[in-house]
C-alpha cells in the first residue's frame, strides 16, 4: 500500500508541525469567539422575536428593527381577528423608564409588556407557565439572573420605575439580558402604571398564531392593510429578526464598532495562520528540494504540500470546534451572551482550509523558481 508523503512528513516532523497546528487552532478560535460575541450582542436585541412562538407580527410599516416601533391604530388587528386561519391575536409593546433601587441608584429599564394568559405567545420559548403567572401580581417584574445584582440581588426587592412602586417577582435563568441598562418583563396592567400612555388596543405589535396547516404567506398578504400608504404591515418573525440584527450591525455606532473588532480578529487570525504554516513548511524546504532534485514534478510536489496543508487545516478545524464549544459553555455559565450559528462555524472552517492551502503553496514558491541543488547546500 503506498504511503502518503504528507502523512509521513507529519509523523516524522510531529514536533515541528504541532506548533503550527496549535497556532492555527488558536487563530480559528479567535475568529469564532469574536463572531459568537457579535452574534450574541445583536441576538439580545431580537429576543422578543426569537423567544416568541408567533410566526407573524403586525407592526408599523417599514420598520428597520423590532425595538423602534410605535403604537398602531386600533384598526390594525381587525383583518387578523376575522381571518379564518388566524387562531389567536395578542398585543405586545416595548416601553421604558427610570428604574431606581431603594438606595436611590438609578438606571434605565426597557420594559417588555406582554400578555399573562397561559397560552400567550410573547416569550413563550423563555417563560414557563408559573413564571408568566407571577406577572399577574400588581407591580410584578421578571428579570434576567445576570441583572439581579443591579437591582439589589434578591427576589422580592422593591424598586421604582418612573416613580411608581414595583418589585422583582421572579428571575429568569438567562436569555433576557439586553444591550445596556436593564430588561424586564411586565404585564399590561403593571406597565400602565409606569407609562399611562400605553393602551392595549394600540399596541406596538400584534402577534398572530395560525391554525395548523395554514399558508403563512397567504395569511400575511390578507391581514396587512392594502393600499400605497398602509398604516400597518405584516412581518415574518424570522426575517424581521435578521433585518433587526443587520440594522444594529450597519446603522448603529455599537454595531460598527463591534464589527470592526471582529474584522480585526479575522485579519489577525488570517495572518497567524498564514505565517505559522508558512514557517513550518519553509523549515522542510530541504526535504522538498531533495524531491525536486530526484525528479519529482512541481505538480506532484504541490499536491504533497496541499495534502499536508489540508491535514493541518482539518485537524485545526476539529480542535477549534471543540475549543469553541468549551468557550461557549463557559460563557453561558457566567451569563455572557454568545451565539454561534452553523454558518459561522462552517465559514470559519472553510476559511482556515483555504488559508492553509494558499499559505502552503506560497511557502514553497521559491522552490519552483530556484535551483533545487542550491537549496540543498
């Protein structure tokens, strides 16, 4: 059975290539962690969409993000209420206010106003029935465990929002923490105490649950207001979530700054991968020169280097994935928002393989132009 020259070289020069393997793994991990932090940051903006079960949302027309809506006309849910394929229509609003602890420390609180019915759709993928029932208490708030210390560190703690008394009725195990300030959940009756302008019949969004087997596209067309200047629009939850994250990435200073950090991490990762692998292959240049001297063609030699590069790149991808899983587990245990999509993992893995292949070929480029005998001296 013929022996692969690339694998033979890896076994014989293990110590030399282990350093390259670890460096490429570190570079891949750096890229993945930065992407996960960026995705986690913007996923916190779209929590209402991602953690709710409604496939369709009625909202103000031409919105760029879920957090920039405004009250809708009372007629907005009218077509949905009479549509035969719409099973449930539910109001949702986002407001905010000045939250003060008992010691007078103030901070901004974003308040998600939701229905407390057991079959409610808003945050149904985050709340249990018992947690949602807690919001029926007057002045009750639910908060993420990561923010509990900000309000005093215990359930039952009294606070004020816009001068009105409230209390922390429960703590969620994660998934609600937002960008800046606090994020809390409240019922409509409690939220109206903080913001008297809130009206249930003029919600910021109306969430729609469809009957099993209903055509989502057809329902979306039917319940939106017709005409050139509609007063409300139908949004698909998944698409609206992506639109909101793109808005925060490209149109806000926070997004641009975070994206720049990720781009810098990618550049550093590419440079580390390229230089480390190039140095490792350059260290074996005499062995490759010997193969050239005994008549091995440049095409055959290129295949050997490509195979060697792919072995290092492939092993690095596996190690990177394992290390990234460990980092994600650690981050979630300390409530750091990190989200790693399959697209990010596949894209980073493909990038590592491409970089290792190109770096390997560039490293032996002098061999193709120089006299092999001269390189053996």
